[in-house]
C-alpha cells in the first residue's frame, strides 16, 4: 500500500476511523489528526492485511512480538489475519452480542420490543406529548428521564430502552390514556411480562 503525499505532508493509510478518537488511540498517544487518516482502497482482505502491517510499523510495534489479533466475524478481517499469518481471537463482545441477539428471537419478546419502539417513536415526534410526559413525571415524582431508543449498533441499547419504559410506565400510561388514537400503545400486563423474558 503506497503512502500518499499532499503538499509535502505525509499521509499514512492507517485505520478507517474518520471522525472518531478512540480510547486506544488516546492510550498510545496518537493525535486526533492521526485518527483522521483514510483507507482509500477497497476493503478487501489483502488491503486490510497490508494496512494492518503498516499500522504496526507506523506505531513502532514489532510484528514478531504480536500475540494475536482480535476481530469480529467479518470475512475480510478473518482473511486479513490469515493473509498476515497472525493468530486470531474472536471478539468476546461480538460473540456475546450475537448470542444475545439469537436468544432474543422469540415472538413474545418481538412484540414487547416492537411496542417499546412504537412508544419511544410516539413520544419522540410530538412536542405536545413530550410536554405532557414531563408534566406527568413531575406530578408522579418520577425521574425526569427521556425515553431511550434502540440502536442496533449500540450493545445494550435495547435493554436500556426497555428499562426506561418500565421506569416511566405510569407517566407513559397517564399521557396516552388521554389520547384516543394512542391508547392502544399503553403497555398491558402481558406486555410487561414480555419485557421480563
């Protein structure tokens, strides 16, 4: 992978994390501008393997002292480790996330999660409902927390969404009970049991 030069400035093709500044980068003392490098080639295993070797070299690490590389289950990352003949470990976090996602494939859970998403959506897009929700929280002396939405790439966001719905159930029911069009969204005891599975 050839290095690129812009007006006499060396630009290394390191890690495609434009706009992010991770704890790992901070720990190793890299500047934010180091993070803003790019990976101009296709994300094939061969280019990734070469980019990883460049990163190790640029960081002053010795490849022979590499114990292993941890990756998710994406084919090009698995192949890149193989191309470099590096030992690879599956990322425990990814494996755990996949196991949880697999375990969540249950119609009862799907119904409960679907209802939570509809609830969050109905409060997110209505300033009037948000205002009534805040008033109900104050009246019922509940924590003045907003509802949380699930994000597939944020592990634990589904649990956080459900926990917040359970925490705010009384305020939600109070607001929705006054709106004929939204009463069907009020969680029933069957829905609450679904949250607990």
